[in-house]
C-alpha cells in the first residue's frame, strides 16, 4: 500500500541567485531600472566554483543553479517543512519509505524547447552519483528508474524519510540529457573520469528553470537572463547580475544604489544604514564550526583525544558568539536549532581552563597547530579572520599555539575538501532541510573525512548514525538525533560554534527580499 502525497497544481516555485564582488558600476537604477525594471543587481561574497549541477556543492552555486535548473520537488516562501511540486506534480511513497514514485508534470521543456521526460531525471541523478563530486553522497544508497516517460521511481536500500527533501537540492537539478551527452556528459559508472561536460555547462544552460546563464565567472560576476521557455510564472526581472563583493563593498554599493540587493551585511553594518533600504532578518540554519583533524598523518598533535579535550574546554564559546553580532545564537550541537532533534542549552560545553590545561599537559609540550580559513569570503556579514584570531587567543591561555593560515577560498576550500588541514574554520549551509543532512559530520562521512575522522573511529556513534538513518518514526528519530549529537560533541573532532542571523538588504524600489532557509536566496521569487 502506498500513501499518496497530494501536491498537484502548485505553480513552479523556484529560482535562485548568487553572489558577490565589489561594484564600481553605474547605479543599479540605471542598470536595472528599479521598480518594474528588467534587471536586478545582487551583491554577494562568492564561493562559486562551477555551474555544473553534478559538481556544484557551494552556497553561491546553489543560489545560481536553483534559478537555472528545476528539481523534482522544491520549497517556497521560506517554508522548509513541506516539499512542493516542481518537475514532479505529485508523488507517492510505500509504507516502509523505501520506494518513492514521482509523476512528471506535463508541458515542461528545457530552455532550448526540448521536452523534459523521466529519462532526463534518471540521467541527471545517476550522473550526480557517478561523477562522484562533493554532492554525490545525496544519492548514496539510492537507485533511480523510469518505467515510462512520465514516471520516475527512486528506490532506497534502507528506509529513508528524507528523500522528498533531498531531491529539492540544486545538485540534483534536472539537465537536458541529450544536450549534455552531445557535449561530453555521461551518467555511466566511471563518469568521474569520462564525463567532460563541465566546461560546456559553465557556458550554456541545460535546464528548465526560470533563468538561463548569460555569462559565468567564479571571481567577478555571473549574469542570468529569463528563460522564455519557462513553464511556470515568469520572474519579474529579465536580467540578474550577481556580483562578487566583500561585505564592506556591499555596504557601499547598497548605500550608493549601485546594488539592489546585498546578502552579506552584518548587524553592525545594518545598524548604520539609512535611506531607501528594506532590511529583512531571520534565523539562519548555517552552522559555523571548528574541526581538529583526527588523522595522525596530517597532525600528530590535533589527532589526540587529549588535545581535543584541551581545545573543547579551552574555548570560550560565548566569547566567540559575541563576534557574530545581534541575532546569532550558540550552536549546542551540529543540527540547527530549528531542525528535528536539535540540542538545547543544557547540552552546552562550558569553559573550564583547569581541565583544558590538564588535558594540554597530557597531550605533551610545544602544542602547535595550523588553523586554516578563507580570508576573502564572508557569510551573513561575517568574515572568518576575527573568529580565528579569538580562537587562537583563547587557546593561548591553555598553552596551545595556533598558527593562523588565511588564504583565498579557492585554495583553502581545496585543502579542506582534501582533508589536509590540521585545524579548519568553516561553515555548513544545509543541502536539504532535514536533520539527516548532518550525519555528514560523522566518522566516514563527507565532512567527517575532511576532518580526518575515518569510518570505524567511533563505533558507538556510528551505530546511532546507522539506526537513525533508517528510522521512520519522528519521535524515535528526534531522540536518536539528540544522542548522535551528544556523542558527536563528546568526541570533540568537530566543534559547532554558532548560527548567525541572516539579513537581506534591498532597495525600497525592489521591496522586501527574504532570506531563504533552504536556498539562501530565491531569485525568481524576488518582486513577486
């Protein structure tokens, strides 16, 4: 027996946006024509790497690709609780949550006019799995099949209640399979080596979303134009310019009118704003975290339990939180406060210098480690530098020397993903709004491996992870996610720090633009 999820008839909800850099250009009102204008200028700090959905796994890329590629399901209006129709008009799930059947909506075409069918969905999802990019774990344990051109079946090896949320990810955006194949793409095993479509997808849209790529640059600006073949409600703005800008540049741009929207202003900067702007602030699910590499081949110092204990009790988490500004809240566990199973203040680790110093003494003399972080990237108005400096100062009181190693995000992101950083200061935006996404922080999983935390490192924790990943009862899942986080905190390899407030500043001509807890920014929804 299958339970049917009635999602028929919701119009398309999609869109996206992007990010960043400074702007010494004509005023946005000239370039975009403000109210009723055809163009929109958005400033954001870029962590942009690729426009290939199968290889994209960054915040800015998610904003861009959510606007260009439709997914099977989506979220809208800042509501991260109930998936809505997109490419799929409806879906059903069997009783043990191992088989999901999606019905493809009639009348969807790609931007070149080619009809979208179930074969495109199968190709897109299998390509993500076999290209083995950073987002390939979304398809772990899943297989996809198309019994006919209007039906897609996703089968999970184990019960998985998160699949409806997972398929909203821009990484699982649906590409025009024929066009991508013609330009070097493949969904076959070995695609990690044989697929050569990325350069094509960095220049040409192969999606069915409300926008298409006009130009793509990872360091300066990316330009989107409205898709004339879009099947849903047309977006208000015909052209969207996403500029890479530091928070300081964004402040000047939005004040001068050379940007219509700014995404990375902090509370102190916003407090000083005056004039024709509208500020929307909400709680962000983003988690800032510190990790201590557990791989002794990377560091003989950070990989010891005594060192991790010294750091965990040597940090003043409330002192770190002060730097995050108004609206930020401490992270008591790796699962965000609004998600199932989030921990509360009773789980807080309090600073204990005596315990930290004793652990440091057991760890040995001359405790020194490098802390890497991106120096040219900011999120929610926050740059990593001040936090790294405060962490180093706090740990110096314990007898630990932290060598700060800032670098451009292009290089630090690479070393982080390669698992070669001794200590790292990073953030995590949810890939999909379900607590299951945070199992990625466990041993043997994508973030755990970046922190040198191999599978088999913590059998008790991993047993809980295995149990919760297949549990379908909500109350049981909540208790298991809490247990997962308690054990995770005890291990001390990855230390959650805080969740920032999220503010979007827009000109009054554009009106209120809300932060999206799933996609960060839904470009196509602006002005509707």
